């Protein structure tokens, strides 16, 4: 019964219209809003500090958060689910939304939605990422490409965004694109229950027959500048050897706290900040 309820929650949540609002405060305040929902109910930690339980909305006045990057952790009240961690960015005068549906194994799903100010106040941009990649993206029932996707043709308005990939649960997200902002959607797709069982069986068989190496990939996330510097070493003071853009993926060579070493397409190896990158 519990599993049935978990699978019913995504369509129920999708019915709740997501409105991305420019928060009605002075743009120079240096604060933004955060909304967090989760099923089952979870405790919310920001940079290791407990800030409340879901549903949570730091959306008004002094309760809002300072602009910047944070490490957000969800600890579900049901102990059989592992905690979930995600790096988020709070933008000035805008709302950042995170939603997580906990389930067993690869059945979990969720989304993170953020707005980033663009230099052109008339431009409207959508940037969509999914885990796994290459999910078909539909905006208002029209296919606009596959993830990772950058789109500048949508109007500043309410839209229904739908992500579809074989073997995974279809995900529908209500969004509002805003002139002068990049709206970034990072969606985690849950494996269909029957496929999850097949994957578990297949994995067990492979583990007993071989031990082939798996190359971990690193995907570049959205950045305030539209690119990410690649440095000689894992330090902000080290020299730049190249630049990568959001949506690109690279082989992971090495990692340390705050940094990933990646292999570029020309064979060079350099370091990027893990604040704007994620392992797959």
C-alpha cells in the first residue's frame, strides 16, 4: 500500500501548478526564496544546519535566504530511505524549488528548479537536465529536443514541461519562464517498477560473471557566467587551461573535496569546481 501511494504522488504533485514568481522585494536585498517538498516527510538541512521539515518555504521577509550556493540535505522520517543531498543556488529576488519523492533503489525521483538573471532583459531561456540523460522534452505537448537541452524559443509565460524516456516514469513539471532569466530544470527520473526488478537481477548476474571497469562521467551544471573554467589544479588560484559549458559531459579522472578532475575532448586533463558539476 505504501509503494502504491508513492507512485500516486507524482501525478498529484504535478496537478499543483508551479509558479515561478519574481519575489516582491527590493532587488538589491540580496535574498531569495526556497521551497522544499518531499514524500515521505523529511527534515531539511542547509549546510549541515536543520532549518525545518517539509513542506518548507523560506519565502517571506527575514525568513528568506541570502544569495549564494548551499548544500541541501533531506533526511526522510522513514529510516529505510537513504538521505538525499543536492547543491542548490539561491538567486536574488527569485524562488528556488526542490521536490523529492523517496522510493526503493532507482524508483526515487525529483526535481530542482532555479532562475538565473541574464544580461539581456528581453531574453527567455530554458535549460533542462535529466538523470539519466537523453530524455525527450515536450513543452506544451510539442517536442523541443532531448536533455541536456537549451531552448530560447519559449515565450515568457506558464508552460507544461514533460520529460519522457523509455523504461522511466514520465515526469510533468509546471514552470513559468520569465523575461531576462534562465530557468534551469534538473529532473531525476524514477525507473519503472518492472524495469527496476530486471535491472537488479541483471546486475547480480553481471557481478558474479565479470568485473568490468565503469567510467564515471561528470556533467557540467548551470553557471552564472554560462561557462565553467577548467584549471591546472584544484584551486581557484591556479591557471586556466580551458572552458566548458553547461550540459557537456566528461570522463572523471580524479576527485577531491570541492573539485573534479576531468578529461577534455582534446585529451587534456584539468580541474573544475564541483559546485557547478555533478557525477553521473
